C-alpha cells in the first residue's frame, strides 16, 4: 500500500493526450489507490474524459491551463514564453509543494529545460541525466544518460554513476549494484580521455561504488552490469538502435510467418509462449524515464505510448517518491564531497 | 567470372585459425575459381589442412612465417616488433604487389595500425575507417566508422561520407546512394558542433552527395539511408548494441519455445520460414568489414567466425578489387579537392 501523496500530470503531453493521460491515471489508480492526481491542461477536454472514469474522479483535480507545448517547440523558446503551458504548471506544482512528482509524455527537451529552471539541480549535481530501466538476459539494468547531455566531461559521468547507482538500488532493490562505463573495448587504454579519467575517479576507494570498468555495447542487454553509464549522445543512439533492432527482427518474423500457411499453423501452437516474450520486452512495460539530478521527481513518458504505458510511467514516479530517491542521491553526493575534502586536506597536511 | 588476381590471407588470425582460413579459402575458391591465395603463417600447421583440400591446392601458396599477433597484443607494440608475423607479411604482400588485397580475422587494432604504416592512406584521406554492410528492413546499408577512430572532427566525417558512398556504389550497385549522419535528433540544432559542421559541408553543392541530413539510431536498420556516417566510438557502440539486441531476442525466443511442448510442435511447422529469417540476418553473411581509405584493399573478418563467414570476408575483398574501389575513392576525393580549390579561388577573385 502506497502512502498518500499527489502526482502532477501534464495532461496535454503525448501524441494521444489528454485521453491516454486520463486513462493511464485510471489504470494507475487501481494499482496505487492512495495516490492523488493533479491534471494540468484544457479543462473542456479533460473533464468529459474524467467523467467517464468514475473510479478516478474522487482522487483527481483539474488545473485548467490554456497553452500547450508542442513537439516542435524549441526548449530555449518555451522556457521564456511557455509559463502558461500545462507542462510548466505541472512542473511548478512540484516546486510549490502541491505535488510530490510530475509525469509528462510531452517534448523531452522542453521538460528538461523547464524542470532545470523551475526546480534547479540537486546540490553537487552539475547536469541532470535521463535514466531508465531496460530488460536484459538476466533481469533488468538501468542506463543513463539517454539524451540530456550530448557532450559530457568525466565529472558528469561520475555524477551519473552515483545517481544511476541510487536509482538502481531504489528501483531494483539491489544492495550493491554494479556499475560499468560504456566503451568500445574493455581494455583500460580504449576509448576517449574523458572515459579513462572517469574510470580512474570511479575506481577511487572513497566512492564506494561496485565499479566493473568498461563494458561494450553487446554487454548492455546481457546484463553485464546493473548500471550502464554513458554520455547522452552515445546513450541515445544505443537506446534507439536497440529499439530499431527489436523492431526489425519482429518485422522479419511477422513477414516470414505471413508468407507461409504452415508457419501460421505453427504459430497457433507457439502463440502463448511468444506472447510471453512480447510481454517481457514490451516497450510500454519499460515506459517512464527518470530525469535524475533535479530537486524533485520528474518522469518522462514516451510520447507515442498508450494508457497502459503511461500508467507505468506513473508507476516509476510513485516508486521514486516512495523510495525517496533524491534524499538518497543527495546523501551520497554529500558523502563523496566530504570525503574528497577530507582527502584534499590530508594531502595538504602531508605536504 | 572474376578476373585472375591473388589475395593474401593472414592464416593465423581468428579464434579457429588456421583451420577456418584454409576451409574458408576452399569455399571461396568454388565461388571465385580465378582468384589465387597466398596463405601467410606456420607452414607445419597449414600444409596438412591444405592437403585435405585438393581443389584448393593448385591456387594456393604458403608463405611461412614464425610469429603470430595475438588479440592481447597492443597495436603500438606490434608495429615495432611484429615484422615477422603472419599479419605483417600478409599486408606487405599487397604493398609489394604480390597480392591485390588482404583478409585477416586477427587483432583489429594491429591490422589497422600495420596497414596504415605499410600502405599509407589514400591521398586526401586523413583517417581510414572501418566500414561494413548491415541487413535492413528494405535491403542493405553501409555504415562507417565502426571503431577505428574514437574521436572525429568534421573533416573526418566528410571523408567517411565520401568513402562510404563509393563503397555503397561498388557493393550495392547503387547509382546515387543516400547518406545520413547519425545524430540524436533529426533537427538541425541537435547534437554536437562537429556534427553540425559536417552536415554543413555535406550540404555544400560541390560535394554532389545525396545527403539526407541527420538520422537517429532507430532509422539505421529501417534502411532510412544507404550510408550511415558516424564516429568510430558511436559506430562501434551502435553495431555491438545491434548484435546484443539480436542475441537477446533470439535467446528469449529459444528459452520460451523450449519451455513448451506445444510451442516446439508449432516450431516444426514454422521452421522453414524461421530459417529464412535466421539466414537473412546471419552475422556470418555480413562478415567482412573493409578498412577504407588505405592504399590497398584490407578486409577484417570477425575473429569468431567460421569457414563460411571467412569465405564471405574473402568475397568482400574480391568485390572491392574487381570494382576498383580505391581508384573510385581517389577520383572522388581529387574532384572534391579541385572543386574546393576552384571555389576558394573564385571567392578570392570576388573579394
């Protein structure tokens, strides 16, 4: 049973908003009956949808907004002119204490830019990152950054490692998640200077992270480590390449099966187990990426998801609020900073 | 029917060398009866294998070498101390004119470093790249760089685009292949400064390339463009992520099918079409990456491949020799350089 708190939802974000947002909240309400929702958006469009969800009505309020951020809007523009949008208001509700977290299926860049501006980053975090879970051969792994920062320095990567480790402990319940840096070889000399520097810091005893060194692209979905750390450019390409590969294989399979009556008969027998595989790797199951490193819980849903997918993104926000992720990250970063200061002082004293 | 020429093979490179190299040459001999092979390696181990291939014996010579480059050897070391290795001798045969191209399943870094040192790069090429074909939804696409250059500037990416376009025309027989730059969004403002600069040059009229702008990771296997251009870090991560994703899905499928008698029965019916899918995406079919930008044809086979896979890498070398890839690249680069000089002169005259 989850504790009572409110999540703020950007009702206008996503390809099929506001319908999937309201329907998604209804599905989430069954799972988390104590969680309340603030729906930010066009009341005239939301109210009839809400009226059709009798179970949901009592735990929802609508906050009427007149403007909407579209997928074509540039982040740099909307942070200046978008203060009346559903996205801005939904984020502001967290800042004001009206909500414990926010979920949006809208424009990722705008969400990140507004969230940074409104909430600010956690003390000790220079750049927030986008983090999510992936299904692997042996379970699930977290990966970050998935696209917030196209270029990163070693310090950014180390902060991502710390935040990803906290996320993994909270989401997967692991006592000591293993962490790997994505590289093009597992040898120490491979890759870029930034990666070698980040690896050296992560190996430092004071970080107390189960750092496994470098891993390669094919090891991500093998579950070689619990947390895969990379810059936002590489992470975004890798994530989308995974999606593309999975789509290609299922497309090849479907086309081949359609071409043969025998295969179609065979599929009738195999269907139950194939459905299991589809369910296990369903992108909607893994919908909901966390924007880690902010003073508040911010979850990004895939824009093209359906109600079930959106309800899973709400689930990520619920988990993060309940497990108090940001307090954990703040404590870890403060500890690291204190230990680094101690080390520096000891070095100075020794000189 | 292929013209008569000789390929030099590093008989000692690869996990199952020299057996897969000799057997692979035997398979290639059936396809390309006019091509001769020089096998570089330990004669005592190669001769008995060759004796077992009566069809191959007459078109093969063994060049005995005493040393071998292992996968753990560092490129920087082997280019100094590895001049008696089978890899060095196999590359040198191309430089000396004894062979028209070389194929190795050995250490990639060592192959690249030795090839650059022995053959030098083509005039106008600053950095060679690793290029291969991938199966896509609608056919096949070429992708480069797959790992030779962890960091690239805009000039490198533009050269990769020119070389990849030539490779694609030669391998896929396309009159005007389309070219895309891998990025984390298709909008002009996305990604890094290097990518924006490369895109601007590729849009320049004098290049006469069918440049489609930026593409994202999920578009690679959709076949959105014929040539995917990226730096060696991103390309390597993307390629290995594809391999890992394909492996995970086939693993999920196999495990699920094994768990159910009904599914196993169904698979008996579906097997013929599933075998088609497996054949279409078999990594051995796409074995053989070209090191483009060198004064000679150099093909890298996957180290873990079998004889059939190695024979396909030989096939890539045969195609490249027959289609005279390097002359095409040289001509294209010379044309671009001349046009750039002309433009610069015109600009100066106009000032």
